C-alpha cells in the first residue's frame, strides 16, 4: 500500500510544480509573490495580485442593460450592474429577462443575411445595423468558427448583435435610440508567472515538453539563448533550464502562455541568465544581469532552416562547374519560407540582380552589408532606403536566378569583403544605457529574486515528494 500512496503524492506534487508553482504552495511563498506585484513594470506581475482583474475600460452603455422602452434618452443613467460583474467579464451576459438571446456558430457558407434571417430579422434591419456608427460595419467581415448572438427585446425588436471573434475580441453592435453603434471590445488576459525547469536528456524540445512548456515557449526559450548557444550542435545531455513565464488567464481559466520573463540555461556547465526588461521608451528585450543584451546586432541565421551549402571560397559552382567561390551560406527551405533581416538597417538594393535573382541587400551602419538572394518575392515595402528592424521579414524563399532548387543564399560582407556569416564575430546589440541602468538594476534584481523563490519552492516540493 505504502509505495502506491507515495507515487500518487509524488505525481501530484510534480503536476502542481510544473503547472504553476506559485498558485498555492506555502503562505510564505504567496506572501513573497505579493511583494513582487509592484516591480514588474508593464503590469505583468502586478497582475499576479490575487485581486480579481477587470477590464479597465468602462463598458459602453448597451441596450441590454435597460428595457427597450426606455432605450431612447436615458442611456446615461442605467442601473448599476449587479455585483460588479461587467459585460466584459461574462460575454453576452443575458442577465435581463426582457432580452432574448439567440446564438449561432458561424459555418463556412453562412452570410450575414442568412444569419439575420435565422434570427428572424430581414435585410433591411441588417443594413441598418451594418450602417451604424462606430465599428458596426466590421460586422460584415465574418469568419467560420466565430460566434454571433442576437438580442431581442420583449416586443421582438433587435436590441444588439454581438460577434465574438475569439476569446479576446467581441464586436458589439447595440441599438441606441433609432440607430446602432458598434464597438470592438478587446479583453486583456490576466498574466500570472509560472515556473518550469528541466534537465536535457535527448533534446531541449523533449525536456521542455516534459516540463510543461508549450512548443511556442520552447521556441522562444531557444530564441533568447540562440545567440550564444546553438541548439542543434551545442546542447548536451545534462544541460539544465529554468523558465519563469506568464500564464494567461481569462475569468480565472487558463487561456494560454504569454512571455518569458526570465530564464536560465546551463549549457555544458556554463550558466546563462536572461531577463526581460522594458525600457522607459517601452521597448522590451532580454538582457543578462549586467545589462548586456542577449542579442547580437546580427542574427547568426536569417531563416529557420538548415545549411545546405556552406561558405567556401574554393567551391566548384554547382551549375557552372567551375571553381567559383561561394561567398555566402545556402539554406535549403521550401518556397515561401520567410527570410528575416539579420540586423537593423536600410535597404540598399531590392530587385533582380543577375544570377542572384530576386535579391535584397541591407546596409548596417558604415561597414556591414547583408545580401539575401533567390527570393520568390520581396517582403512588403522593400525598396531602396526602407528601414528594417532585426528579424523583420524582408522576403520569401524561392528559386529565382541561377539555382538548382529553392534556397536562400545569404552573404555577410565587412567593408565589402565576404565573411562566413556562421563564424564571423558579431557585434553585440546595444546594452542597457547608463541613464537606464539604475532602473534596470532595480527591476531585474527583483526578477532574479522571484526566480529564486520559484526555484526554492520547486525544490521543496520535489524534496517533499521524495520522502
Ligand atoms: Zn549560395
């Protein structure tokens, strides 16, 4: 009997830890978590405060709050809603008995007209709704999978139409007097910090899954450390990671994962720590505890693909069959795969360039250019002089120019001379500025402390489950 109980307890403890370690462990931890509610600037951890979060946006006066007979001129003095529950907290709260709601899941083939008809309203009413004020016209953009609701008053008149696009967005078109007014309501999920940790046995991907991270978070984790660690070649069995990330909640229910707030990755015994920091301009990025950017000024790889042909100044050309230096690196990828700007800069060339085919050349500062060739098409707005950000999509993989198959040919040039983009020493992205350093230290120290709290309670739970 005993071993069985033991296993159950251990399993339960593991689940608690990997799900959200601070949801309920000790009151001590809970208290510490409370004390962090001030430090994380952009309202992230502030939201861990157990007080219920409500949308700050006042809910617009809507007809459903008042009898249709009074809908004319007293919109300003509608009764206070019961127990502070707002419309936005409960979509389409049918809490007024005089409104009758009909709900339809939108399927492909449905039209607004057919949906109005199903609800008992003709095209004339539909037109007066979509020609209403505000964002009422948005009702015409319907997609399968969305939900539409009609509210009818006791006398059969249409009071409002609500189009729920997804869990966060609802277009509400309500009668106001003789006409309709539409407003898009966007809800903000509540973000609560959660913790996951693991040790790599096979791949980061597998270990992260086991730790409860979504694939999306794992990609982000790899992206944060990807500047220092090559997750294809450098990761070893025994490498460890810890992540504090946001779990997003709507009405107390888990909705998805948000951003990574801090992360630690021990690669071959070497510790790397990354902290998310939003500067006074509102720009967020990851830095190490000393304020050094986790990024380089250039992406090592401007595409999510494997090398198909390396940089080689003595290569035989695959088409011409003569020794012709390969002044770049090729990445094999399906046509249409997005190509990212390796660094921030300006477009120096965008168009057709002989054997290179459809090509973009970016200029970064005074002495570095990057070139991206054989595109199927250029990214939006790519023309001479366009400013691009690092990571922005500048084009898509194709097989234009002289090629044997679709791939990206990528060149990195320093003072005009080709360099191997995979080995060239890349300049760091800008560190925290000295004027920002005091604030950075304050925010990140608290975040590091938070990290420690998570880790401790994780270890305590793991320990408790071992006894
Ligand atoms: Zn090439």
